[in-house]
C-alpha cells in the first residue's frame, strides 16, 4: 500500500479522528460531532500528547486522514516487570476500508511496541464486534481473557 504513512496525530487531526470514532453503531451513541467540537476532546488530546506513554496515531494518504489508533505503554510488576502495549480505538475511514490499512496499522503498532521493549501487546474489542475479532485473530491475536468494564 504505497502512499500511506503513519504518524503522530496533531491537534488539527482531532475532528477527523472523532468523526471516525463516531462512524459505527457503537461510536455513534458515544461521540458528539456538534460544532464547535466539545473542548473535552481537545483536553483529552493534550493529555495524550503530554504523556510519553501514549501515542495517538493517524494513517494518512495524499494528505487525507484515513485511519487512527491509540497506543499506550503500560509498566507493571507482573510477568517479571514486563512492559505491555495496549492498542485502542482502531478505526479506518469508510472509503479506505478493505484495502489492508487495518493490518498495516496493527503491524505498525506491534513494531512500536517491540521497539519500546514490550513483552506483549494487547487490545480489547467490544463483544459485539465479531468481524473485528476475526480480523485480530488473523493477525495472530488470541482471545485469551474476558474483559469487564464499569461505567462511572
């Protein structure tokens, strides 16, 4: 896939990232696309950008943002003090789906984790996203844990 690059997101990318997050049945219920964009999104971006253990990335083709993901590096005592990489909020813009971009983004994230010395890389996916589960399994991820969330 020539012509596609992955890079750190900038504040100018926040609106399109939020639009991609909202472009599915779950995200449509969670995100707010009103104008102006809620300041909470910019506050969150600034917090991510200020944290050396966070990377908000975008995939770009011909100057257009067509994908995004967030990568978090988690230090822990388990597994002999191993560093873990957590992939979240993976989205591909509708016009760019089906071209292999999702695989390229996950491969990029895994390499970023490897470069940081992570012993493992993990991700979560909503239980209703069966297509995404098949996608992640094709990329070598295993459904090894059962996750729980509590809304506050």
